[in-house]
């Protein structure tokens, strides 16, 4: 096939590696399995070195181009990230249209795919006459909420956290109001309005692509996947996860340490790419892990509540996460534990035979990576949609245990030790471990040649291919 006539898809991921990674995996599948080529469009104001290095290393059929920076200086200093991103997207419509027109001229452009908060960019797709799709890097649960949101917003007279009854989304266990998506918890905040606006745009897309697989959300899959009158067709194409982690300097040390541990004996503790805990919570977690008596590998971060003045006056830099651990902790636990500062090669850690559990913030990439390796979880959600995920993973999917929090939101050391022991040695631990193993097999099957996710991807690719003659 002539290179120029390959069908071409343009993606506009929401800034952040957690969004770029699954989109790049989807791009690789389109290139390898369906002979497409791809352009990934990025935002200049959210560029960073990790992202640039990552994009530069992608295969040659996946190129990237950056939108020019747009002014955001009129936003208040405390504007939330969702507001910044949505506004950047909305103000980039003209530039995006130009990029799409250029791609139409130079390639066989068959689709433009926005994601979570860039849905407003569909105006650009319309202006350029390109079919517009949405990519959801999370799950059916998030999609179900977004599809219901315009109606919920119109009907509600209070905040989500004030709702007397849990939110019932078809196909899911009920979600208590305070566990609903974090940016929706304050209706007066601009970011609430942006999320609702983005949700409205989802319904105008020609299709919605979701990074999930049927077996992890089976009821919702029956209701959402495929075509239905009144909403765009939905394609579940996951789990889109990498086979190799982005490794920091400490990566080799982690793996060497794991090599020396017995099979399925280690709890991996990691709160995603950016999650941090308070100083008190860091302390409690350390002492809880210690008294659990279990082996652990912990990606430590500096606490979220260290002031600039304090870090200036402390002897060691506040950038050193080990500085904030309880006195003597590292020494007392050196036979059974390792704390790695800031980053570990998570995929490789989860795939290592010594890893037997994952204490996770329930980010969706982490969740998929865990179940794809058959590793059961302890759910410890922090922000974004993580609390909704935690409810489903514990009560719906039953692949995770959740520690109870005190009234002030802190998990104390006793409860942490209890839940860690339960996961690794208890009866409940056995149940979630069995479930994780079932999901591991189902995840592999989903992406096998005849698996449901591969078939959904093939249907979508065929639809794109046939929309524009070669
Ligand atoms: N990750 C990693 N090492 C770390 C922390 C995170 O490799 O120390 C990777 C992890 O494997 C996952 C991503 O970063 O692919 C985190 O994505 P997720 O959606 O779970 O959470 P987010 O970072 O978006 O909160």
C-alpha cells in the first residue's frame, strides 16, 4: 500500500502522560494492525521534557505537532487545571482547524479524536469538515457519568457531596455523592461548568472510544458498547497499556531488590504520576506498612503540606521524600522494605513475580496495569475520578480492598496494617487475588486476535477506512 494513501487519524490528548500514554498505545495498534498513520497534536503551554522525549521516540508513522501557545493570563491564579486545559482547547479552535486542514491536504485524514477536556475542540473538526470522535482514557463508569451529566445537572439543586441518595448509573453499583468525580464537587467553580460543557459535546461525537474491556465492566458493556439510538456508538478497545515503563534512575535498583524477594510477597505502594500525601498521612502509612510485617516497595513522595519556608530552613531539601519518613523507619524495615524516591518502573514492578499486591490511588492506567498482571489492589483514591473507580473496584469488580478512613480523612497505621495483612494473607485477600487472576486472563483475551477489544478496534478502523476512499 502506498504510504500517502494510508488512512490518517489526528489525536488531541488532554495534557498529561496519563492521557498521552493510552493514546499512543492506541496509535500503535492502528499503525501495526490496521496500517494507519497518526498525528498527535499537543498544547504548547503544557509541554514538558518527558512528553517531548516520549513523542520523539514513537515509531515514524506517528508524528506530532504542537498548537501555538494561547494566552491564559486572564485566568485567576487558583484556576483549576481542568479549566486551564478546557480554555486552552477552546481558544485553540482556529489554530486546530488550520492543522486539520493541513493534514487533509497532506494525508488521507479520516478522523479527529479529542479527549476528556479537549471535547470543545470539536468546533475545529466541524470547521474543517473532519469526523469528530472522543477518546476516554478511563472507563465506562466515567462515560456513563458524562452521558448522564447534562440531565443530572439540570435536575440537581445541591452539590454532589450533599446528595442524600447515591448516584445510580446503569450497570454500576451506586456511587455516594462525595465519591463522584472531584471537579464536579463545586458547582460554582468554572471547572464544573467546563466538565458539563465537555459532557454535552460527547453526545455530538460520531463515536466514543474507551480504554476499558468488557470483562472488567460487564454490565455497563452490555448497555454502552456498540450502537444505540440517541448517542454515538461506543468502542471499548482496552486495556491499552504499555509493555515497558518509563524508567527513572532508580528503576534498576527496584528490580534488583524485587529479584531477591520471594514470589508474590511484596506490596507495591504507588500513588500515580503525581499523587502525594500529607505529612501526617505519610507517617501513618510508613508505620502501618512496618507493623503489617509484609514486604513492601514504596514510591515515596515529599508530603503535600510542606511549606516553602519550611523546606528552605530544613537541613535537607524537601525534594528528598525520604527526609519525611519517621525516625529510624528505613533502618528498622531494611530487611523487608524499600522506599524509592518519586518514581519506579511500575509496569515492570507489577509484572515481577515477587509482587503480590498493589496499594494504588486507582488511577485508571494503574488499575489496568494491575489487573493485566493479575495483581489485586488496596484502593486509596486521592482526586480526579479515582474515588468513583475505588467504589467500583471494591464493591462492583471485587478486585480491591479499601481501608477505612478516620473522620478527618486520615488512614491510621492500625487500619493500614490490617488491610495490608488482609490482602497478603487473609481470606478477603484470597477472593480479590482470584478475581485479579480472572481479569488478567480476560484482559489478555480482550486484545487477542478475536477478542472483543480487537474486534471493536477493527470495526472502528473499518468505519474510518471506508469513510474516505483511498
Ligand atoms: N507510573 C510509573 N511509575 C511511577 C508512577 C507512575 O511508571 O512511579 C506510571 C504508571 O505505570 C501509569 C501512570 O504512570 O502508567 C499513572 O497513570 P494513572 O492513570 O494510574 O494515574 P495518574 O498519574 O494519571 O494519576
